[in-house]
């Protein structure tokens, strides 16, 4: 399972890297009908940035939550510290929303 996820991840990164020069190039005036494709790809990129940010946040919080529950069972006084650690992965989804906001602004 891990190998399949790794292969799919590498394929997605490769596809994005190969598509970046085409998306960043200035389109000539004669190629106006292709603007719809560019907008669609930017929309998909914005959706993927939010989706992967949410998946990463969920995975990290599940791991941290399980570890925090075990740690607090042994030492209840570290509950406040565990809440801080549980809030740290939220930055991933916030950054995903920020990237999506900037991508949508380019459409």
C-alpha cells in the first residue's frame, strides 16, 4: 500500500512539474480559446491544494491525538502542552487555503 501511494505521489509531482512551464507562459492573442483550459487546470490545482492540506492535517492530528491521549493518561498535567501540539498541524490546511486563494485569483 505504501509503495502504491509513493508511486502515485511521485507521478502527481512529476505531472505538476511538467505542466508548470505551460501554465506560466504568456498566451498569445490568437490562443484565446485555450484560456478555459488554463482556468480549469488552475481550479483543479486549487482544489488539490486544499484536499492535500486537509488530508495531511487529518493524518497528523490523528497521530498526535493518539499520542496525547496516552501521554495524558500517564501525566495529566501536560494537557495544555498537548493541546498546543494538536493545534500545530492546522497550519497545513491554512496554507492550503492560502495557495488556493492565490490560484483562484489568477483565473
